[in-house]
């Protein structure tokens, strides 16, 4: 019965529209061919359904605008990526820098222990070339024998190292005592174009022995890429050796001399500075760190500027709780790596900082124990140098 009702029922109808008129169509029934529908006046014709939105010229243009906007955004992103590559990556120079106070005091002075074992371990690190470093900036390499050990290790793998008295006074002893010695050395993967040393004018007092040493500023020039020169500085400023003498005034004078007489006078495209500054990171006018940081960029602070994480005790380069020899002292940061471009055509930046704990094993009381390689921790950073061309397209 239901089927009969469906058969007798009128077939369904659908509405169709065109740009000229609206008509009724049947799926199963059509009008006779010769029969014509009555003609209605144009002003009395009523549209049965509204014009489809899909055919609206405004919608079509809106779709085109969306596609155009998406394509434009994509092109902008590609342009930004290409510009970033050309500015920061194309033709750049990457320098892996290792700064370390090696604690090389002679004859156990200042509680210096296991120096022979520690120096052998450092020589093995240099020879291994793993991890890879382009520059080693060393402080407290006081004795000539220890310097020779590291120099032989460097030369065995094709590295270049400053001579023992190239970065020291000509009257440096280094065989028995550290008198007039700086303890500074630089190892480079690139040939040393220039080498020079300047002893600090203000040397400190004799009460703690600081005045007997010959601390100063060492500099080498390298050319890691054609027509791109980098001056690499290493220094070790005066320390407060005993409670009998406060060397702060002398340390301030040395920081001022370092910046005004040597760093600012560099004619290289870029400058890298590393060493043991014996100065905590106090950003207060007149403080040694502040004096240097006003002209240079601290690689560590550059990366952790927002979080200030580098000020935490775990980043202390002296008195670190993981250190075998200075863990009992208050943790403080004394060692830094700085960088700076020296002309408008050059930019420098850091993208990596690390404070590793270097260990070696020794036999103590018939037991094998691990010790750190110094009473300081090394500082590692990756510095990029980019020099732009003077000609179009200036990259």
C-alpha cells in the first residue's frame, strides 16, 4: 500500500537558478514540447530562491584575496628566512673558544696538588681534538716545563701555540719561580699573524706576592677567513691573595688599562677576550667587570640574559661544588669569554656557552679517584664573526 501511494504521489521537484531566470523542473515528468508557459511581465516575476552565494562576485573575489594573502605571507616568510641566512650564516666564521685557568703553581705553592697528572690530562685533551676547539686561552701556565708539555701536544695535531716568553716579560723565570711571568698562553687552529704582550702598569703590592709576578695582556691576530681578521686577547688580573692586602684598586686600574690601552686600539675586524679576571659579575660603575662589559659583550650573559641563569652557583668558575680543590669556598664567577666587532662592516655574536667539569683519575691511598683538572672550571663558547662585503649585494 505504501508503494502504491509512493507511485501515485507527485514526483519531487527541485529549484534551479541561472543568471537569467528561475524555473521548475521535474525529475520524472516534463511539459509537452509545444506547450508554452504563460509569459509574465518582468516586474511581476518573483524569484523563488535567492541567488547562490557560491556564484557571488564578492565571494569569488574574497577567495582570491585569501589565496593572495596566503601566498604573500609565504613569500614574506621565505624572504625573511633568506635574509637571515644571508646576514647571519652566509660567509660567517665560527670559532669554538676554550678558556681555562690551569692552576699551574710550582712546587705545591698555594695548595697546588697533582699538577703533573692534571697537566698530562690537559695535554691529552688538546691532542684528542675532541671536543673540537679553534682557540685555547690559558692562564696560570706559570712554568716552562708545563708550557712545553702542552706545546708539544698542540704541535702534534697541527695547532699553533705562543712561546713561553712570547706572552711574558723577557725576565720571566719559569724554571723555579714565577717572578715576572704572566702564565698566559694561546693555542690556535689558525696561524698566528701577530703576537704581542704588555705587562700591566699597576702590579699590586708585595704583601701577597702579586707584585712579583708579571701579569698582563697577551694578544695574537688570526685570519680565520680571507680578509677577516680577529684579535684574540687573554689576560689574568690581580687577585686578592691574602687578607693582608686588598688589591681591588689595582684590579680596577688593570681593567681600565685593558680596555682603554689595548682593546679599544685593536685594528682587527673583531675582538675576542678571555681569561681569569678575579672579578665577580657586578654591574656597578667602577667595578672591573662593569668596566669591561661596557665595551665588550659577555658570551654567557648574552645567552642567559633573560633568565640570569648564569649567575647561579652551578655556573661558578671558582668554588664550584663539583670542584675537587675549591668546593669549600663560596661559589663565584671569575672566568669569562667576551667578544666585539670593531667596525660597522662586521658583526659578532655567541650562540653557545658551556661550563664543563673536566676530570682525570689518580691513585690516592691505593684507590683510584677522580679529580678536576684545576681549582677553576673552564668556560666554553662559540663565537661567530660575519664581515660584510663593501660591494653589492654586500653579503
